[in-house]
């Protein structure tokens, strides 16, 4: 049996669900409707309201949720972010290993430029 495909949502779709009576969020490219969980959330509803309609992976990861908490999230899963808008997808391919030239190559270039 093929895995069930999740419904695809744009970031704008998710952003429109940003009120306590209609609260969605994105965690690791998955879209969750946590409206019914708001009052049950052990950390209080305010923390969920702060990320209503937004990408919340960092906030979720920073808390260090238990395995049970991660498992219970499955019942709130409504879809995933469309591939073209996923945060995990890098727009420039792989991350470069360095962002600046090494000090030795930079210094060598500088010496060559000024001292020939």
C-alpha cells in the first residue's frame, strides 16, 4: 500500500490560520492545526498563539519535547508545506563549506596585489 500523500499548503495558506479559534503552524515543513490543543498545551496557549500561522520549528526544537509529545502531534497533522516553499529546501543547493577565503589564501592574494 502506497503511503498517503499529505495535502499541500503554501506559506500564505498557513499564515491565514493565525487566530486562537483557527490556529495552524509549521514544524519541520509539516502543517499542524493545533486549534483544539490550545487549552491543553502544557506550556500555555500564549506560546502557541505567538507562532500562529508561522514557521515554528526553532521554537519547538528549543523546548526539547518528549517522544510522547512528538507522537501526539500526529493527530494534529493536516498537511505539509508545498515543496517550493519549504524551509528545509536550500535555494542554492548545498551549503558551502566556507563563507570566506581562508586567512592564508586571503593574505597571499593581498601580498601579491600590493607587493607583486
